[in-house]
């Protein structure tokens, strides 16, 4: 589990949106990309670090016919869930 940046523990408020693709085999073909970030520069790295170790994901169901599943992961640091809209 990645370590939470100290600034967050001290109350920093931030929002980071990360985008990544999961192919049918579940293995991340590329590093997740930062779509948007509000807060200190350490927080985007922490958000990506919370996704990468979980790869490979379970393979997508055989019924899935697309080339990949596009995902957006939004990290809220000391913000209410209502802030999760992109």
C-alpha cells in the first residue's frame, strides 16, 4: 500500500483524476495517466501508485467485445464525495 503524503495527513485538500485502460487479459499495457490534478505534486504520484500494484486485474468476461475497458479513478483527499464529479 502506498504511503499517504504527509501533506494530506496535515489536512491538504486535493482531487486527482487518473485514467487507465484494462485490456481483455487484465494486464495494464501502459502507465495510468493523470487526467487532472488539484493539490501538491506528490498527490498524482500517490494516486497512480494506488492503481499500479493491483495489476494484473481479473481478465474481462468473454462476453466483453471491446478492445479495452476505459477507467477513470478519482482520488479525493480530505474532500467530500460530492467533489468526485470530473
